[in-house]
C-alpha cells in the first residue's frame, strides 16, 4: 500500500524557517544588502501574485499617460498597506519565514512590520533613481530593512533592483528624496567613493534584503510586461521614534504611528510584530 505524503500548504511554506548562515549575515552587515535564492516556491509566488495584482489594480491612483508623468511616477505604480485590504495579501506580508530572515540578518530579537508596498514598473516605465529608503522613516535605529520580492523572474530588461555595496556606511546623499537630483548626485558620489555596483537579474523565488540606508536604484522596464514586485519593510521591534527631520518623516509619523511621539516605542496597531525569538 502506497502512502501519500502531503505537501506543506502555501501558508505553511510562508511560515517555514529559511536557514541563514553566519557568512550570509556577515555579507549583509558588510555590504548593506543580500540576495537570497529559493526563498519562495513558484507555487507560493503564483498564488499570492494574483491577490497582490488584483489589489494593485483596484487601489492604484496613478492613471496618467506615461508621457505626462514625472520621474517618480514613471518609475512604478506604488500601492501601500495592501495587507489591510486583503486577508490573502495579509498572509503573505505576515510571513514568519521572511520576517525571521530580516531578524537574523539584522541580528535583533524580532521585527515589526513598518509597511508593505507593491511597486509595479509598467512596460516603458522609467528608471527608479538612486535613493535610500530611510530618508522617509522617523525611526531612531539603523536596524531597518526592506525585502524586495519579485513576483516573476526579473531579467535585466525588466529593471531589477541594483545596489551600491557598503553605501550604508556613508552619510552622503542621505538628505535627498527620490528624484532626478538624487539620481545625479548619488550616482556621482558612489562613483567617487569607488563603491561596487551590484546589478544583476533575479531568478524566480529569489528575493533581496537591503538596509534602510543602503543606496539602490533600478533601470527602466524595456520588456512588454509589467515588472511586478512586492516589498515588505521591517524595523527592529525595540526601535523608537525620532524627531522627524524631513517632511517625509513627518508624514510617516502621522501615517504609521498615530498618537505616538518622538521617544516612544515605534509601535502601533499598524506596525505589528511579525517575528520574535
């Protein structure tokens, strides 16, 4: 009699541990980012891609023709906090597997969700200028990280994410929001510093994690299909709120930490703990 071994459910796969080696942690800490193979199975990606794309289509407000958009608008369709609009997407965003990876890479005791964002670069979509995500975050800690999760294999023609290795160690360009100016000035600065540019395709199931102050960019989408990407931003569960230094940080303080003030724990109903030891 043959015994059938059932496969883990998609939800179980999202919560199953993914082993990170000490060498990978060291590489992340040194370079400010890491790319990891086979974090998600094709089945998981196919299932949750459908739910994420449905919500992007429903909630997107950027409907201008490409020629009428500014550089930021050309870079991608941006829709955030999808987990609050779909129980299926919430399963994906609350993945303990991906949260544990963030925890282990940052060497902290646990992580909170800061927020999620779908970043869909349409066919003929433009470059995503050089920038550092933490410019926008009122968090008094460098233990922040963004998981960049392609929902398809992402060859060079689709505009995969590129990183400036070790750029998280430098203060240059931290005062710049994402713009034509940030693309020009940060590109010049990383070249002058001699920092390595890591620009390569992503395989299906491969995702990256980059620190909040790591500079990154993406090229245009020259293919005939959207480059569909989901991102999940995490911060140390014990991080605190700082005095906002930019308008972006002022806006995020109100949006993600309602009722909180500088010095408080960076915690609200919108920033739940995703994983903790």
